C-alpha cells in the first residue's frame, strides 16, 4: 500500500458499525481510536481498537452524545474523526471547520445509522 493520507482515525460510533470500521482500518494498516461510555468499556469495539478513550457516563446522553467530549478525544488522539461527529456538531461545514483533516461521513448516512433525521 502507498502512502496514506492519515495514520489514525477516531471512530465516533459503537457496536457493529464501529467493529466493521475498525476491522477495515486494521486491514488497511491504519490505527483506530474508539470512544466509549463507562458501560461499554468491555465492548468488542473497544477491545478491537488500537486506542480507547473513555467518555464517562453510562448513558448516551452522558457519553456518546457529548459532542465536546468526542471532539476533545479527536483533538487528543488524531485531530480527525469518522462517524457521528457531523451529527453532533450540526453540519458537515461545522465539522470541516474543526480541522482540515476531518473525514466527515455524509449526514444522510449518519441519520440512517442513528435512525433519526439529521439536522
């Protein structure tokens, strides 16, 4: 494989989706960062990831839905991200403004994944 545009990706998701992304990153030789709640610290996506970052809290509102915590995890580990960050910051444009190396997921895909309409 030639040079990669990045060496590490933060996966701002959990469960099967995160596992698939992490497995693909692993096959590509790219490190993965998983974020997790206190309740999910023993989850498969956390075990599969190169790096795990706790977000605190047991509920989604206290962990995965804390956009500022996910953004901080990205800044601390990779300054980039994939997953629900577009949804959390409100738009693709807001996500791109955070960092030019941010790799946003189309907001429509995020909405399908979450089962909710995106902003």
